[in-house]
């Protein structure tokens, strides 16, 4: 429903300016929403790949762990695990994706395999494989957490963007369009009335002169 405004040319220009601004704003929001949706689709695909890698790597890690447990004995394997370096603390930094702040892990030992001070004679290749695979699982899990967190934050931004875009496309723009039509119709009617009045006055003056 058009807003009731005084049908003047000044209000017509003002309404047209608001409509142009609202339309531009909607187009920008719509583009942002499209980009965010495309980004989430990519993240979902990456999350599926990571989950698949984690599952397969876990399977390889447990298989290697079983082998070294048979070779070295469970008690020895447990002793070796006690000598593994504890996980280092990590920091968070932020990066921006379409104006959305996304936390990102900063790991000093990212991509590195944990080492253990084992003797050559008491070591087992299966133990090395198990440790490497479990470390890979850890790194993949870090990345999966980043991806899922990013997807969640982007989905929240999509909701906000969609709400703003819908408010413009379904409320603001239609109202302004109707207001413009209302003003234009009234101005045209006034112009017709003015033209008719001038014509009538002119005719009256001509008739008066001819008498």
C-alpha cells in the first residue's frame, strides 16, 4: 500500500531517489547472498571430503596400532604413549569472508608428525605408522572444525542478508513504487485540470472580446 504523501514534484523526486537507492541496496544484498551460498556449498563439499579422509585414516591408524600392540605388547605401547609430546597450545586469528569474521587456528606444529624418543631396537614400523596416522587425523579434525564453524557463521549471515533483502524487495520497494505511481497520477490529474481551466479561461476571454 502506498504511503500517503503530498503529491508534489519534490516528493516525487525524493521517492524516486529512495527507490533507486533501495533497488541498488537489494541488488548488492542479493549478490552477497548468492556468493555466501556458493561459499557454503564449497564448504559442505570440503567437509564431506574431510569426514571421509578422517574415517579412512582412523581405520589405518587403528590397524597399525593393533599390529604394533601384537609386536610390542599392549603394556609397552602404553609406556611409549606416555613419552609422546603433549599437544601445544594454539592461537586464533580472524579472517574476513564477505564481511564475516571467521576464526582460524594457528598451529605451530601443523602438518608435523609427533616424534617419540624410542630406541631403534625397541621400535616398530607399525607404531610409527600409527602415530603418523593419528596425527593426520588430528590435523584433519582441526580443519573440519574450521570448515564447520565457517559454514555456521556464513549461514547466520545468509539469514540476516535474506531478511534485509526480503524487507527491501517485498515491503520497501513495492511501497515506494506505489507511492511514485500515486504522486504521478495525481500530478497528471492536476495538469489536466490546469490545462482544462486555462483552456476555459482562454475561451471565455475570446468570447468576451468578440462581443
